């Protein structure tokens, strides 16, 4: 019966490792997208100010 638990553990380890890698990869992509959108909004606001245009209304969630 002891070999059963060892085999079960060894079969779950690759799945858990891949899940961890996927989690960190998706978290990084989402954070990069968020910071890129923030930087783009800042640049867009600066360009609108240079041209004398009114600022865009705030969007919920920003």
C-alpha cells in the first residue's frame, strides 16, 4: 500500500508544477498589460493637453 501513495505523489507533482508555472505566467501577462495600458493612458493625456483638448472622462475601473 505504501507504493500506491508514492506513485500517486509522483503522478501529481508534474501537474502541480505546470499549474504553478501557468499561474505565474498568466499573472505576469496580466500585470504587464495593466501597466502598459496605464502608460498609454498617461501618454494620451499628455498629448491631449499639448493640443489643448479637454481630458477624457474617467472610466470606471481605472
